[in-house]
């Protein structure tokens, strides 16, 4: 049997005197009084694990002159009717066969400050009537005393019942950014929100679809962390009596530069009990490893759609100046004698297959007229078949812009100044650099 305090927490520690309701301050009263600790409407969360639950109904006593009393809890449907009318709700009275007031009468000695009644209820029966995660039924209880009186408004409690399907879930769900220089272990916490009395084995998996959805939602270009970049944990098992276990992925030291994510979900659960894997949540780690800036000495421009042939001087403004290594020169779109229509494209042959990690652009900056708003990068192994590896915003600043593109292996890079996204026909960039690793 699972025991719960009636305010709906999953594993409520027995209340001490300090945990009494702060609003129940009767220390200056001569006569003793009583109060229900958490009056009003409270929701009991339970899980359909084939066992009954027990809720504690706490009573506080205060005052200077306390006398022995007997408190009795009873169902008062009028309380539920009044609440439904006042709040515009339509809760129904919990059927009698779904619960039992196992301790409806509580003897309260004069010297005791905190005691409790007890309620036992059956989540399986409630679920059959209301379904999962639907609060349909309420049990309205009124406390009466044969001795000391109750404080006005502090003698009733209405308990709502919500039953959920038993699940195994990721407890540290979300995305966490990892600094490889400081972190080598990626913990995934797996647990159940109920008292576990079974052996629960969990098979974990990493899905590309999770990364795709994250990239779409956040405008990022993370790739799946390669499986050879980490050591996966053994199959995590929640043994009987254990509610949480940690599965740890250990990063290796030779992770190649790139922009990665490792999402972990529970794919399957094996247990003697009927317990579902929570497949809607995941723990993910984003891992960015900066690459070294590659030499451009043997790079060349394959093609371009625009350059300024003479307006910026005889040794400036050309497409080749985008990779010339001289920050005092720059590529500029054609302006003398008219401009070329967007989109603009420049294709670069890096003369090697490169594992691309990041791309940097150094704008012309320095107060120049350079209204580029958006840039796009594409990569290709053969110079014919292209893959988009990222579209990003552009700011005409003096410092380099670093772009965390989709990690890919390619020989050719295409810089695109696209049309239809706010770009003008005036464009200038001092340098393009690639960070990554030469493959061959």
C-alpha cells in the first residue's frame, strides 16, 4: 500500500511541529482550538500500480488551555455542491466503493499538537471510472469535534483524485550544454514517481528525430554525436525498492571537432508489472568542440556570380580576396556600372576532404555600407551535389562571426547570399575561414 499526505505529494515525510500551517497562529488564545492543516481543495496524485493508497488527514491543536477532544471526519456532499456552484465546476462525488475512511475518528489528548486521520483509496477503481489523468471525482470531508472547537473555516477539506499510468521516465529531462574541457561524463537519471516493488529494466536509445525537431525549433544545426565518441552504459535496472538510477555515458578524449547533440530516451521497459516507458521526454547534451582554423594556401575559387572587378582597386573586391588571408582586402559584389541580381554564390575548392566543424566570416565592418542580413552555407564532396549545412544571420561588425554549422565532410564549400530574406545587392566580406579537420 502506498501512503500519501492528502496535499498530493508523492512521498510526503511525516509533518513535524514546524511544518504546521503558519496561518494557524493561536498562541495568544486562552482557549484551545483545532484546525485541519491544509483546508480547501487538494489534489491527490496516484499511480495505478495495483495497490491501494493511504492519505493522511492532519489536524493541528493550539491555544493556551487545551483539553482532550475527539475529531471525526465525515463526507459532506453539500460542500462539493457549493464548490461546483461557486467555481462553475462539475466534479462528482467519489463513489463509496473507491475509498474507506480507515481512521475517521481521532482521539486528541490535551498535550498533543499534531495528529491525523487516515483515508484509503483504490486508484484502479477510480481509473476505471475516470480514465487516466482526469480529475473527475472529489471527496468532501468535514471535521467535527466533541471537545475543543475548530477555527472558523478550518474544518473542511475537499480531495480530488487524479490517477496516472505508471511510467518510467527521464528525471533530468532537457538539454544541457557541455564544456568538453571540464565534463567527461553525461548522466541520465531514470526513475519512477511511485514506490517501486519490481525489477524494471530500461533499454535506452538516441533518435535523430529528436535532434531534427530541436534544430527546427531553435534554428540550430546539431548533428548526432558519433557512437565511437563515447562509451554507453549497461542497461539500467531499477531494482525493487529503488526509485531512481543513473546511467552514465562517458565521453572519449578523441572527439572530433563539431557541433553535436546526444539525446537519450527510454525506448522500452521490461518488468513483471505493467509499466510504460515515457517516450515523450529525453535528456540531451549539446557538445561543441572547436576545430582548428585550416590553412587556405591551396584553396581556390571555383566559381562566383558577382565580384567588383575594378571599383575597389586593382587588388581588391574580387572573389579570390574572400580566401586570400589578408584582412585588409575583401570580396565585394559588383557595384560599378550596376549590380548583379541575388542570390550571390561563391564556390570554394579546399583541395582536401575536410570534416567541417565551424565556419567563420569576417565582415567588412568599420562603418561600411554592407546590408547583408542572412548567409547560407552548402557543402559538397564532388562540387555537384550540395547539402545545406546552415543558414544564419549576419551582422556587419568588426569581429569575426562564427557559425556552428551542421558537421559534415566535404571538399567544396558554397557561400550563398540568398534572395528573399532581406538582403540587398550590396555585399562585402573580408575573409571566410573553416574550422575542422583535414581528412585526406
